[in-house]
């Protein structure tokens, strides 16, 4: 486990999955602490897919490969690449084992930078092969509800940088998505109430770059964490349908998304794919701001 801190923030990052495991500000932990009763992760990085491929099978040039939900990077050990006072970098290289599941040579680098009360998360993906590479990458950080009272249904609120005509899609079968778009219902103050029933639909997926910032507020509507991003998709999730007393919620900026229900085409033709030519570099990420 590696630690970064400044005068305001302390974070910890594990070499396993290069996963952010702790965010402490003013003596308070912001990040979910991976109790397996609810969900045994903190903030996994999703690569080389986000979500699921239909029936856990996908095709590259007609050949079938198996890949489980959210890919394999979150379950692999990264190497520490660089470390300084306010910055950490980790790296993962493709191996013989990854090539059996995902036939593209790659280098994945994950960086964390502290700036005042902001954590900047940076992803770099390089195609080290000789053919065009196709991939997705995404975030899955889980944040604790502030001052949770399990005896009441209310958990807090989401606030957005946009409130007009927000539309979302949901997973409906085997973790894959229906094309049906739903209009998000907001309250009289333009916020999304969070309660024990909010996530009966499992996941809200906002596509087409509708949102660039999502803030999490307590039950008194006071914001305490905000995510800023420039990703084409962002998802909101909590396992509250199975666990109504679930004490956290996830805000997930994504460069990609699960298959549509029944998709059996080529991997490269999936929706929301990222593409890299040989030696080309992709760079993306997001920021977490705590208050």
C-alpha cells in the first residue's frame, strides 16, 4: 500500500489493481472500505471492458474470447512506476495470460495526483502491438453516505451540472443494456433524491456526454464530494436493491459501456469503443474533490 498526503488530504493506493483504497479529509474517511457484506472493493479501475459482454463472450476477427465483467486489470498486481511527494504512478503490461483473454498487447499506466482537496486520477493506455487496438476503461469509486441513519430511508442527494432532460439507460438482462431511454426525475430543487428504493433499477447510465460533474450531498443537501470528468458516459450505482441498508454509492466516469442485450457482433463494433493505432497513446481520467 502506498500513501500520499498534503496539508489537507491523505490517500492510500494498493499495488493490487492500482486501486485507490482510502481518502481521508479532516479525519473522516470518504471512500467505502470494502466490507464484502455489501461489496468487497473500493475504487477498481475497469479495463479492458466496462460492464459485461453478452454471455461473457466476445469476438475478434471471428475468434471467440471469454472476458468477465469489468475486465481483468482490477484483479492484477501493478508495478510502482514512479513516486514523488504528491504523485504516484503504477503500470501494468500485457502478459501471455492476458493475451489469451484479450488479444491486444498493451501498457496501462494509472496515476494519482494531490492538489489541495482534489485527487486527479489519470489513465494512460498504449498500444504496443502491430494492429489497431480496441478497449474501454472506466472508474468505479464508492463513497460513504455522510451521517448514515439506517433507520430512515433517505440517504442524501445527487446534484448535477445539468438538469434539463437528463436521460439514462439501464442493464436489464445478464448485466447488458436495453436501448430504452428513461427521463430522470429530479426534485423541486433539481436534485436526485437517494433512498432505499433509488437503485431498484440497478444502475443509471448517462450517455452522450450529458454530464461533466456529479456531486454527492448529505440529507441536509450539503455537498461533500464531487467528481469532475470529460468522459462520454457516467454511471451511478449502489447494491441497495439487494441490501437496502447499503452505506455507499458509486459515481463512475466511463469510456465505454456494457453490450446491448443480445449483441453478438465483433468486439471492434461494440458501442462506445476506444481505438488506438500501433504505438498510439490514449490519456483520460477524472478528478475527485472533497469538501
